[in-house]
């Protein structure tokens, strides 16, 4: 089912991207948008994971005695997943993310700060959360949504200064006012799609982690610690808005004003902890 959802989102964003190309540039714009979308799909599927790991200076963790490696190995066996590659990020800000296009090509990356701050029960909850993302192909979906959202915003901004791909016939039939409106609204719509996908899947990953470990309290405690640390204003070195949705806690959450939930990449930590509290009673009844 999750693979079907991934294909559906990929198809939807491709069609949206091609429609934007047609709206701004007619048939030529549509063709160029389709070629660009194909290239982005290929790149996002095969290379986006290595790019983000390199960006955060993640190094492979191969010491099987290390707690992070040991916990990951134990949980993957319990979840029936192949062992992902494990990476350590040399940053003392506690956080973690998972990446990879499928179960066989996946990676879990944790910062040194996460390992230093959390006890083993909390660390298990965080790693289970990331493994749940891998199990449900969430990272591929999030990466594709981010790539398309960025590309749509870039092209829309350029199109405000002229129809780059139009010929004379297309220009006569185009509506300049509509082009300006689309240039403003479409990047916002693309961002909302990206963030909505990310928020819903954070709840799913939290639930998956709780069921995987049988201990929602470990993840609850970890989320509370990470949120409190983020609110102190600390953030991961080289953190970018484009990859913020990948982390278990948004690395910019301590810097954002409380304007509302529309542009959040994550649900509020309070809501996540509350849902895990509800899950405790369900697990106890079993």
C-alpha cells in the first residue's frame, strides 16, 4: 500500500509540474517541464540519500558494539527489515533522520548529541521511529515532495520575469495576470503538499515505533528532551529548510514563531506525545 502511495504522489507531482510548464510556456514549456521532472525523479530516487548524508558529514558506523548500531540491529531483526547502514553525524545537537529509496538501500543517521543525551530506552524509541519511516517508504516520498516543491518555486519565480519557453503563438494566448497569480500560489501549494505529507507520516512513524518497541514511553521521553533542547535555540550545523522535514524534530523549531500549524513540517511535539499516550492504553489492553 505504501509503495502505491509513493507512485501516486510521484505521478501527481509530475502531472502538476507539467501543468505548470504548460501554463507558463505552452507546449514548449510542457515538454521542458516533463524532461526536468524525469530528471528530478531519477536523481531523487538514486542519489538524494547520499547527497544529504554528505551534506551533514555523516560517517559510517561499523562498530557492532556501539549502542546505536546494536539497537538498530536488534530492532531491524524484530521488524523483519534488512539491516540499514548506520551513520554518525559529528554534531552535538541531538537529532536523527533516515534516508534511502527502499528497504535494501536505507540508512539511519544520528548525531553525536543524540547518543550523548538519551538513555538506551529513549534511543531505542528514536531509532525505531526512523526504522518505521524506512519500513513505510516515507523518506522517498518526502524527498520527492521536497525536490518538486523547490523546483516549482524556482520556475514560478523565474516565470514572473517572462515566459521563458513560449513562442509567439503561446504568448498571444497566455494570460499575464493568471501567470502572476500562479507564480505566487503554486509554490505555496507545493510547500503545503510537502508539509502535509511530512506531518501525517510523523504520526505514523511514532505509532510504528511504539508498536515496534512495545514501549511508547521511551519515544515520549526522547521527544520531550529533543523539543526542549531545540527551543533553546540550538540547531544542527549546515541545517537547511529543504531537509528539515527529514529529522525527527525540525532543526529550526526553536527559531520559528508560533504563527500556526499551516507551514509546520512536523506536528507539534505536544500532539505527538499525546497520541503516544493514547497508544499506551491500546497496547496495555492487548
